[in-house]
């Protein structure tokens, strides 16, 4: 299940990048592509459910795993 959620996170980031002006114009990115999991009641990742602690914890565990593999950086 971790691999599937990691894949979903990467795909969400790629989708966001592909909708960016950097991708559309073919220029090198000058800003980070961010995926906000929860900010002011809004979420850019539909699988992240603030009310479902199991799912939220699972996704929060996937993020450092992706960073350890070198796919993403997070704060």
C-alpha cells in the first residue's frame, strides 16, 4: 500500500507541474512545485483526509520515504 500511495503523491506533483507555465512554455522552473496537503481547510491531494487519522498518518509516512529515495524534498 505504501508504494501505491507514493505513486499517487508523485503523480499529483507531476500533474501540478504539467499544468504550470514552466511546462507549458518549456522553460526551466524558477519556483518549487508545491502540493499542499492541508492549509486553511483546503487540500490539493484528495486522498489526504484530515478527519481520517489512519489515512493521514499513512500519507505523512510516505512523504519522508519519497524524500529518502530522492524524488522529493519536503519541509
